């Protein structure tokens, strides 16, 4: 390990879910792109099927990137499908400095804090972070092709992605949490989905965290507490 680098062990041990975002912390664009790149599927993925989860991102505080609504296709071959399913007026522009291998697109410029909060059951953490996202699943086609049991696999994929984002947030000096309560129909309206081709499956947020003094951290085993 290079001097000055934080070990994976330390990051894994310190990983916590945030309970509130401070509403002011931003992250550099390079770190944002790194987080998203880490969430892309790789040849050595633990998920033994083609990626079926994509991102609708509400970007609030990323230095060098305009606030607004973005989409990340975790399978570049699915960009056309996503584009056809969403609002026709979306821009589909690559943000400045975005790595060529990252299929990230600006859909609509503007302050997305309010809409992010509203579609996540009006929870402030969705609008007060650096960015939040909805995990958008390829839905009807997957269930028709593989049967109802594939629904569980979609959540397994979403969970694996979430764990990667948790660790990347810790490594960036911020924190993250899943958002289990959200309004899927309003999410679909924001994006322009008209049928069950895609389904909002889970939400997530990343940002500067506010410590909760009610929480106490103890060593995991009794013998380590002395």
C-alpha cells in the first residue's frame, strides 16, 4: 500500500450509513466519475448475468458538473433503449471531462434538489447530498424472459451496487445510504416512462454527513472491548 493511502480494511470497517446530509458538501467531478466507474459491471463481477440496473441521477453538488438530471447506462448497449423510453426533450449530452468509457448523459439542466426530495418520500437526504440516484431496472423484458424469480435477482444486483457506492463514498471522505422509501410512479413521470419496460427499484444518496450523537460505536467482539 502506498504511503498516504487508506487501506481497504480501514474503509470497510469504518463504513457507516449516513442519517442526515449537511446540505453544503460537494465532491470533485473526478471523484464522482470514479464512483460511477466503480459501479459499472466488470468481467470479474459477482453478478452472473448481464447488467439490468441503470441510474437516474439527481446531481446537486459536484464541482465542475452542472446540477440537473442525468442517466447512467450500466450497459452501453442499452443507451438506445433508455433514450427511447424517456422523454423526447431530454438532451442526452456527455458532461465535461466524463471518461469516454462511462455512458453518462445530462438529460436536463437545473436544480434537482426539490424533485429528488419529493420522489424519495420527501426525505431531505435525497436533496441535501452531493447527488442521489434511482436504480432503474430493466423490468418487463427480464421477468418475461427469466420468470418471476428474476425479481429477486434485480434486488441482488441493486444491493451489490449499493455496497460499492457505500465504500466509494467512505473513500471520498463523504458517506452514503440507501433510500428504501420512494414514489415509483412520480419517478417514472419525471423520466418519461410510459409502461413497465423500466422500473424504479431502489434509491440511494451520497453526501457530507452529519454525526448523530445518539449513536455509539463498540468493538464487534467482547474480547476486544477491554
